[in-house]
C-alpha cells in the first residue's frame, strides 16, 4: 500500500511541475484572467490546490500552516506560488515515504473547513482523496490553458510511468 501512495506522490509532483511549466508561459493578465473555472483563473486554481494540500497535511501531521478557507490566495505571483508548491510536493513525498502499513490502515480525526464538523476516517481513503483532488483540479488548470489558446498537456499517470522517474512505479 505504501508503494501505491509513493507512486501517487511522485506522480503528483511530476504533474504539478508540468502544469507550472505551462503556467509560466502565461503573461500576468492571462494568469489572473477569470475564465469561469471553479476558482476562476489559473492563479485561483493553483492557489486552491496548494491551500487544500496544506489543509490536508496539517490534518495528517498536525504540523504546518493551514488556511481557513478553500479559496485562500496564498501567492498572487507564480514564482512564489511555484516555490511553495515544490516545497509542499517534497513534504508530501517525504511524509508518505515515512508511512507504514499500520498508519495507512489507521484512523485520524479532523475538523472540516466548509461546515466545521468533526470527521474520523481511515488514512488510506483520505490519501486517495488528496491525490484524486489534485488530478481533478489539474484537469481544470489544463482546461484554463486550452481556453487561453495554449497547447494541451499530457498529464496521464501512464505517461508518468513511462518517464525515468516514473518507471519504478510501472
């Protein structure tokens, strides 16, 4: 089970790098343009992904900063946002790498952000959610890029598994 989540943590980092490389090609107006995505713009979408990961990592580890809203804007400019994203991806990889089967099958309890209720659940399904959530919103970032006339991105897990860093998980 740990290997499965290590694969998703590594894939997550790889896919985020591809999205951020594409976002770096946008000018400031395009990066901030509200194109009708759930979080409006590329800036809003990438901030939401970082926000959500920080909230989940705080729940999982008890450490780090956790925004109090899902639409928090942590960084308005891409360079700072990218540095924070890269640090969070390393944090996720390191944390997942330290998990054992007992932890993955164990439970944890947290307070929701949206309606302030207490939830207790197993860790593994929560991790499934975190990685699925990343994929969902990266798809929205991909759509934002195509709306802005940029090339489509290959973000499939299979593409990652065909790379040097992903081959170990294929």
